[in-house]
C-alpha cells in the first residue's frame, strides 16, 4: 500500500477561475514562499455549433500569472476531460511549464484512438505530455512539495494532486451536496471510483479539497472548496459510512439515466493529445471526427 507524504504545514495560495460555459473550475496554485505556481485543469473556449475556438478563459489565467509576476512550472491535468477542452498547450506557449497527466493516459489513448479511428500515426504512449505521473510520484512547485494519487473510476487516468494542505480531486468527488462523478465512460468503474474516493477520504480531515466542477444544485451559488472531514460527514453519495455495494448500486442506476456530455466528441479527441488541435489541411482548416453508433 502506497504511503503518501502529506504535509499540512504547507499552505499554497489557491486562486480559482470558474468557466460558466462548462461549469469547470481551473486553479492557479502558488508556492507561498516563492513566485512559483502551477495551473490545474485549464479550459479552452469552444463555440461548438460555429466550430470556433477562443482563449478568453486561458487569457484570464495568463494575465493573473503575469500581473502577479509568477513563474509557471506545471500545467496539471487531473484526467482526460470529456466536458471541456484543455488550454494547457496555449498557456505553455505563453508562459512555459511542463504539462503532466496520469500514466494511464495510455489506456485512454488506446481506447479512444480506436473509437476515433486515429490510425497508426497517433502515438498511444503518452508522449504528447511532458510528464506522466504514477501513484505516489512526488514533485515540486518552487519549494512546495506535491504528490500524485492514482484515483481511477471516473476514468482510468484520474489522479488527485495533493499540494501541501490542498488536494485537487478532478472529477473523483464533487461538493458534498453533489456527490460524485459518473463512472460509465469506457474504462470507468463504479466500484473502483468508490475505492478511489476512500483513498481521498483517508487524507487528514482538515485537508482542503478543490473540485473540478460544480453545478450549483438546488439553486445555491457555485462553490468549489470543501474539506475531507466535510465530505466524510455529508457527501450524499459516500458520506456517513455508505458501503461500497450501496454506492455501486446507486452510481450504476444513476449513470444509466445520464446523457453524454455535449462536448465529449471534441474534448476527448483534443485532450487525449495534451490539448493539441488537429493539424490543418492544405487549406488551413482543422477537422474533428464524429464516430457513429460508438459512444
């Protein structure tokens, strides 16, 4: 069993950027003792109907980092998102830093490389990313220690990144009144998701947890920060000691009622390639594929 190097004495400065079009929260995570920072789960804007991309959300993050005189060292993807497009390469081109994702990106690439008929030219070894994290890997943001926890279930490549007293859980957990993410994508598994959630909930109760999405259930304001203790006590899907069997039955029944995310087709094609857009054809236009009767 992996032992994780938790250090609650380190308190990163976390600034959130909410994207209302996709209900995604991106983060700038700053080392309190230096100018070093990381970006977690950035968003590239897409007008799907018009086939038009933009970078307003990413530019807001870039401006924040530039205005504060920060040095970007990491661009972290908690997983291959199916509901928004990553802006990591765009931000990297402006500010530098390394793009990192979980090592099981190779599983996702193999699965969806076939779905989208990518052909042999598509490398399925994760080489589009600068770093592939394994469970327990440690790294630094300035002088600030960080480590990665493999938390699969929503996707095979999901990682929770723990940076001092702050953990970025991707879609492994939502706010307590929202529960958990779906587990019915290819490679997802409800039982595995439950086990991963228990790994997160085994962190100290005072550990801050930062969500990748929030949808404001019952009309409340959008929120993205909670704690391990609050999730253990109040999460509607796993809190209060709910069993693995109870969770699997609930998650399986609930997932059967859900529609596919509206941006799943462009998101998967782009995000499994580290946010890189398809190459242009001879006329300078770029195209994505739409598989029929597959997803």
